[in-house]
C-alpha cells in the first residue's frame, strides 16, 4: 500500500499543478512565463509541482499587501449588499423615484403591477 501511495501522491500533485498552471490567467502568474512553469511541472513532477504551488501563482488578495489594488485595477471582491455603498445608494434613488408626487396611491410608482 505504501508503494502505491509513493507513486500516486506525486502523480496527483503533478496533475493538479499542471492543470492549475495551464488554467491560470497570465496576469496571475509570477516569476516565469506560463510555458516555462508547465515544462518545469512536466519535467520535474515533484519539485516543479511544489514550486508552482508555493511560488508560481498569486493565491490571495493579501498577496498584494492589502492595498485593494491589483495590477493597477481595483480589487473586485464580493461585498454584502448592506456593506456596498453603490447598492445602498441605488435603494435611496429608487425610494426617491417611488415617492414622486402624482403617482397613484398603492401602485408604488410602477406601471402594470
């Protein structure tokens, strides 16, 4: 059983690293171009896979120093609606539109409802 694991674990690791490498966007790859990383993972399965996992790819927003800017663009992360100022502003705008004078009472300012 141990002999099988000694073969399967590095194989699974190299398959994971290779697929992760080729499916990663070019702007998220660090230190070397994507084709060189793929060749490294294929030629040296254990060392190349571990190197890719540790140093090859940006893995978290914290890797950019918590700046909120990544590669010159704002970092797009999911924000809960009650914490999103744009969403809250749209609710205020919608409420102001619904409260316009001249609307029929009870229809909320919308046609056909």
